[in-house]
C-alpha cells in the first residue's frame, strides 16, 4: 500500500523538522522545502497528496505560491499555516481552495 505523500513548505528549519517528524511517525511519506519556488519546482516533477504551505515565505509568499499552483492546474490539496496570519489572507486562501 502506498503511503500518502505530504510536502511541507516552510522557511523555518525547526518547523520543517517538527512537522516532518510527526507526519513521518504517523505513516506518511514527507518531503520538505524552504520556499515557494522550491515548492513549485517539486510539484512540476510529480504530484503529492497534500501541501502544507506557510503563508510568510521569502521570495514568493504562500498565497502567491497557491495562486501559481492553481494557474498551472496543479491538483493538490493545500493547507495554509502561519504564525502571523490575518483574516484577509485566510479569506483569500479559502477562495483559492486552500484549507
């Protein structure tokens, strides 16, 4: 049985390490990258089951990354996370199909 693959996108190494460890322990295949650009590059090589995407990233931020995923018709479920979120970003993300 194939294990679902989750892509973690966060610029903070501690967050990537913590999420990777917990999700791996729960039986998921986990990959992690540190930028929106790296996320897009990874998803162009093949699908994942879920993207856990930080809103605040260097370069293109999480919302811009999500918009590019949708423009490129990359069909991945996306959960946005942030330590500094606001209502406006949450509404924009939901309108683009994120959780």
